[in-house]
């Protein structure tokens, strides 16, 4: 996220929740929780979601296959449903949503900061998000 902050020149709100992005209703409480977004730049109507490995492949630490969620499915089944629900709701509310795939193995290998910065800059420019900066 640091490279995006560097490009955009401002800090996002992290973990922001909205009343229009809700999970399923809990049978126990009768409530639906507001789903968190990774980073929100309100001034740009931009939401960035980082898809770590567990968004694309099995991750027992996050999935808890032995437990059922309020949605009646496992966490690994619920995650893509909630991801799509949040992103669709954000777009309906007039936000641009950028999804950044993140490979956990990159923490181990050496990163190419300049290449990453250029890749993010191109993504941001393609979306027209540097205007008015």
C-alpha cells in the first residue's frame, strides 16, 4: 500500500466499512456486519482491495474448513462471495475499485521497488486517478 500512497500523495482510510456493503444476516444476532475494505481514498472515490494468496488458493490458517460461517458455507467459499458483494456494492455507490493481487511469496524474494512503482503508476494513470492531484 505504501507505493500507492507515494503515487497518490495521501493516506487512505484502512479497514473502512460502509452500511451498503453488508455480510449475511446472522441467525444468532439477526444482524449483518459491515464488510471492511482494505483502503479507501474518499477524495478520489477509490477503493483498493489487496487479494492475498488466501483469496486465490486454499489457506487452512484462514479457511477453517471445519467451521460453517453465517452464510452456511466454509470461509473459503464465503470469501469470494463477500469479495464480489463488496466490490459490486462499491461500484454501485460510485467508487472505482482496484484489485491488487498480492503473492505472499514476494515477502521472501527480493522485490523490485522501481518495477512495482511503475506498475502501480500505470494502473493508477490508466484509471485516470492522478487528475486533480
